[in-house]
C-alpha cells in the first residue's frame, strides 16, 4: 500500500502524460511552434482586452418597465446600448424599447440614470434614447465605417445586460450584404453576419472592430443555427440617428399603395425584358395619396421604378429607401395588357 501511494504521488508530480521511461522533452521544432502559438494567442487576447477597455465604459444596460406592468415579475425588459455622444445620446435596438414606459440606463459602474426616448425606427430595429449629462462628459464610443469591413475580420460584441459589467464575445465577420426582415415587415439591407455568440440581453450593444470602432449594432441571433448573429451596419445607423434626432422619426418616400407579387407568363416576361417571371400588382390605393394623385389604379402591374426592374414588394421598398420624400419617380406598368408610364411625386411615410 505504501508503494502504491508513493507511485501515485510520483505520477501526479510528474504529469499524467508521462509514462515510465518516456522522455517528455519536446523537440526544438515543436517547442518553437508552441512558443509562436502562445505569442499569437497573446496578440489576439491583447487586441480583445484593449477594445473592451476602450469601448466597455460606453456600453450601458437599458431597462424598460412595460406600461401598465405594475412591477410584477416579467414586467421589465432589458437590453444593451452604446453611448455615441458625450452629452448622453444612446443607440440601441427598437425591440429593446418597443412598448416600454419608464426607461433607465445603467453604466458599467452600476450608476442608474433616467432616460427618455428620442425616437425609434422599427424598419431598421434601431432606437435612440437620451440620459442627462450630469456634469462631466460621458464616455462615448467612436463610430467606424461599415463599408470597410471584410469577411474574416475580427469583431467583438460587447453588451451590458445587467448594468454591472460588460459581457464580451469575439468572432469574425462571416458574411456581408445579408438581408434581415424587421418586425415592420421591411427588409434591412447590408446586414453584417457574424459567428459571434450573443449573450442574453446583448441586443442593442455595439459590434466593434480591432481598433475599437463601432461598426454595427447587434440586433438578432438565429437559435438552433450554430450561433449565427446579425448586426445593423453603422453606416445605416448614422442615417437613422440623424433622422431620429432631427425629426423624431425616419422619413421615407412612399407611394401610398398596398401591393402583392403577381406571376406572369413567360411571353410577358420576355416581352418586357424582366429578370424574373413576376410583377407587383397594385391591390389598393390610399385616397388622396401620391399614387392616387398620379392616376395609378388598382390592378395595375408595376414592373419598373426609375428604370430599375420590380419583381417583388421588397424591390419597391429597397428603391424607395434611397429616395427622399418629394422626389419625382417614374413608374412603368401594365394596364389591361398595355404598357404605360406614370410620373409620381413620392410622399412621406
């Protein structure tokens, strides 16, 4: 028994992988490779740590007391946000603040502030809230340029769901130019897809690059899909923030119609030079709206807007998102088998 105990102690002291009479000294080549691996890991770790130290103080918890909830369990919603100006403007998700009443924002130091909603945009799942400056400038994060992103680039998601410390996850950009349908039914264009694992409550927090620049706002994660997550590009967020701060809402060009996709025959497709065998059928028209004033009628089949082909309702939304209200637009359509052109003055919606 004594010999057995001595043998066990010797085994534990020498390491489980070391067998009797076996030389565990690594060859010089392997030792060099291990050293390089450690250096690379250290560089990766240093990059992430530096970003967290730089951006973390600007990431806040957003707590929402639902209207009429009476503080019962489940009456509060929580997400994250990021300070984008020293005077207290916070960018977050629309779904974090949607339907909410009383808003509070909590910093990484545990300080809580009353907040007010500046504006929200369900079409991009973005919202802006504001907290009082309270003397000193607040630690705002710097915004980058999402156009410069490349697939495979290191990105870091930072959240603050509890209001006491940042939660961090890192990964890479796995795809660019994705589309994600918002709660309003519109497509959000140029969405960033990453393999970053989003922790619960991290919605509304920033996605940052290795320089500590915000390049997106984390918005969604597909469950049962190996941790695929999405972020709204910061260039989209810049435009939305400008609209919300200036007008309280995002102004978009509208036609004042309800429409649906309508398949057409192959001969019609070839005759009109359509890329797809579908058009957009006007189902109804808003009274006194832009389409009604231009003479558009229910049953018209729209196949082009400003020279760009129209195959789905999403195509119309996409093209209108690039136009300002009041812009003159050219519609090409089929009516009773004949092609027509109409000029329409886009409304505001």
